[in-house]
């Protein structure tokens, strides 16, 4: 099953795109439904803890509203924006003119979110009639990138439409601003609490008779909490109040725990056993229930507990796919562990194996960790991440890694490498630096690598060559090692290793020796690794630009562009060399399209975490293309100088950055600075005195004064601060 087959193996997409089916005995939530129906504010947030009746209230409201409704039942997988947008598109298709190209684009190897998918979503929203879209259980959206998609949806709502977020906590949607502008309706615990009339109606539906004092005591004990009241009704059926009402006390969890035990004890033995044994399941189907119970009649028992409303929530209208109310499931699993120590873990292992056999790594990882099988979960993540990553589901991989402690990752060599690959590409801050260092410095054996590389050592060598933390010399050594170790041409890692080798040779000054490995990467990548093919073609174009072979550069860039259009890739760091070559070509051809090509590079850089050498390459290339436009070139020259301060071993990029600075200087300064004046200029942003400068440069103080006069005169500055500002504006100094 493909990663983008997001409907899952155990249910249908209908289970996620329709409200849970209403039970027969449900109280109409009059007050809260009227509150929701009376608001026209574009964002509705229903935020309250588990068991407060959020879903029931929302379902009743949308059922009575004349507008069409799109419903998305959120789960942890939707924290990946690719998955979330897939369900958004399918849900909105019922209420808005969503172009079928949106889902086709989401099925591409690297979905073009920014370039294609979000614009299509915006077009559909703009053309839609008023509707309601509900995100239920939205607290499970753990990714900031998925919340950015939700924000995008909110901004694009047509007049009269509403976005409804049901969650256990307030969503990260700039609520203060929306509150101040009158665009937000907030519904919380107070509004969701059952009032006296609703509590009495619930008890009447369950055939329970309580006098006024008993109702007051029950409402006081449960604080109108929907699940507490429902559990009370199940526990109290057929019993006088004196037997159970006196025990209702404590906080909500204590109340729930008490009633759960009461409900369990009142069930026939086979039903009680079924409830306990299936508590570990996040989705209830006859097949999974039979797996964990060992009962052939598991399907019939599932149907029975659903009919008897034992906190089983139907998903979809086929009545074959269910889940327990989460709080009830927690209580059941805890009780199972108490009665049968070790049984929950055993069941989690069984379920994990089932999901793994059905090529569903996400739930398999969850159940392995729940079973305490950290090593097996680590193996599965390390084996599965490349496929998920290549399909644009980076946030799913990040969520997997966040399920492990730092110590667990460090003890598992393949997982350490996975963290290095993932965080250096996703996090420009502390996480990227820390896990990049851990993965690059750990001692790796020659054992086979779960990620498909020839060995753990090979994967690490390629990671070091990609990140190049120590500079270009180390990059080349690591790339040579990776290319020696990756000897299977039909492996995607083979093409990646040859791209790294070609880049390392080029940056170290051996451009001609770079051509062979890049040619190999382009040929083999076309079959086994399209993103490596695109990268190789882009670097071949840049090398041709270096050599002044503009015809070859145009051929390689054109081939890469055609392949990109054919493959339909979205934003990907491997496109950077192709886009940089396009900038140089447009500038060489006379300038038409140069700004647009440079803007494409800027957009890509904004959506990726470039390694230092990548950022340096980008700024040097953009600066070289813009050298006739002094203002733009000076910005890139200054950025390149700043990067060189932090990344001194930059190979040919150092001399190119220095030449760029000289070219900018000639356009911005009437008379170029001498090398000695440049050395003094570089010390001006410091607090060094003239005497300290002289000592640092091994010259006399009078010599420093002479150079300073030349710097001030050539920059047209009267003070030290003014000279620094003008030098920065001219790209002669970094802005660090």
C-alpha cells in the first residue's frame, strides 16, 4: 500500500470524513447548539477536556444547519501537511469546486504544496458558497506546518463560511487577534456542561429515576461532565441510587475510573473480556478484534457492544469501523494491565505486527512503542523514513523521532543516523546542530543499514558529505568513502553518493573530475532516484557555467527543467543547483527573466534549511548574476562574507566570494580599497583601538592611521561607524 493511500487498511476514508454516527439515546444539547447556530464568526473554537461532549454538540449543530458541511476527523497522521491536505481536499470536494488536480498533485513523489496545491485550494475556497468545515480532535495536529495549512484555510474562507476547531486545548491560530477583531467564537467547558434539564433527559432515556436531590448530587459530583453522566447512567441501570450515588466523588478521572469499574462488573463475562482485550486498539474492526481476543465471534461482540453503547464510537455509516471513547479506552487498558500484567504489551506487539504486514508503518510504530519494543520501533523508523521523506511526509518522520527519548535514539545507531538526516534538513537551530553532530561523530559499524544504504558507515559518510560540517576538504574525503562503499547501481543511495562526490570534487577545485560521478548520478538517478538526477543535472549546468560553456549549461538546465515538469516535484532542496544555473543563464542571455529566476531561488531557500556550503553557493551565484545591479549584488556579497566567517573551508567558493566582493566594490566605490585597507576595514566593526589594530596586523600605529584615512576617503565616510555602515551597504563587510 502506498504511503499516500491515506484511507487506511481498516476503514474507509468515510470514517474520517463524516461525523460519528449518532447513537439512539442522545440528549439534544439545546443551549450549546443554539449558541453555535447564532454565530456567524468565521472561526469557532470548541476547546475542552476529554469527554465534555464536543463532538456530539458539533454533530447536532451541523445536522441542523442549512449550509453544507465538510468534516475531518483528525488523528496523529494529519500532523503531516501532505496527509492533512489530502483529507482537506476530499472533504471540501463535497462543498466547494475542488480541482481534481489537487489530489493528483498530492499523489506525486514530492507534492508541490506551495507551487500548485495551496493555490488550487485557494481557488476552490474563493469560488465556494457558504459552508462549514469541522476539524474534530484538532489537538492531535502536532505539527506547526499543519497548523499553517489550517491558517491558510481560515484566511481563504468565503463570506458566510465557518471553520470549526474541536480540540482539548486552544489551537495555535492567533486567537488574541481574532478575538479582538470579533472573528472568533469560543465554546468551553462551561458552555458544554449539561444543565439540569439535559441531565434529567439523559437519565430518562436510560430509564433511571432520581429525585431532585439525587440529580443535584450527581450534577455536583460530575460538574455536568458528559462522560461522567453517561458512565453514571450505565453503572446505575436497574439499581437503586443508594447503591451507587454515594460513591460518586473525587476529580473527573476518579469519577471515570469508578464508573468504568462499575460498568465492567455489570457486563457478562464474555463482554467484559472483550472490552478489556480490545482496549489497546485505536480502531475497532472485526479483524483486529479477532486478532487480540483470539475469538472467532469477535465481530458479533463488537456489534453487540456498539448496540449497547458501551463507549464505542461508530466511524462512518457502514457500522463496521469503530473506536472507543479515548478516556474509556485508557481506563480499560489500565484495568487490563492490573488484572493481567503484561497482556497490554502482548496485544500491542500483535497489532504492531499486523500493521507492519499491511505496510502501515505509522500505527505499527505507535503500537511497538506502546509494547515497550523500542529497538523494533527504531528499526522500523530507520527502515521507513526514506520512503516517507521522498513522498513529502517529512513531518510524519519528525513525529516518529519525537516519540523516542534522546537516550533511546543515541543507543540505537540506525535511529541516530535517521535523526541526523532528518533534523539537519528540517531544523536550522539547536536540534539540527545537536543531532547532526551526534550522527556525524558516532562510531558506526559496517552493519547493513535499515534505510537501504550499503551500511551504517556508508550512510554516515554520505550524511557527513551532505552536511559537510568541517568544510570542503572533509566533504570530499567523506564523499569518496561513500562512493566506494555504495557499489550497487540499482540503489538510490548509489546515485546520492555520486552526486555528493561530484559536488565535493567541484567545490575543491577539481571541476573536470566532478563530471564523471555527476554523469553517473544523472543516468542511474533517472531510473532509481529522480531527485538525485535533478541535482546532478543542476550541478553539471553550474560547472558548465564556470567553464563558459553556455550551450552545455543550457542543455543540462533544460533537461532538468523538463524532468521536473514530467515528475511534478514540489519544493525540494535538490532543485537548488538547477535554479541557480537558470539564474546565471538568464543573466548571461541579457537579463530577461533573471529576477524571476532569482525569486524562485529565494522561495526555495525560504522553505528549506540549507547547509552552510549550500547557502554560500546560493549567495555567490546570485551575486555573480546580479553584479550589474550593485544593490542586489552587495546584499549577496555581504551574506557570503558572513557565511565565510563561520565556514572558512569553502573551497572555490571562498575565492568566488572574494571576487564578488571586488566586483561589487568597483561598482559601489569610486576607488577600490587596497588589500591592506581591506584588512583594516575588517577590524572596524570591532572595539579595537588603533593601537590594538596595529598589534593584530603586525604594523605600526601610523600605518593603521594611513590606511584608515584611505578607507574613509574611498567610502566617503567621516567616522568609524559611518565607514562600517557604508562598507556593509557596499557588500564589503558582512552584517553579522
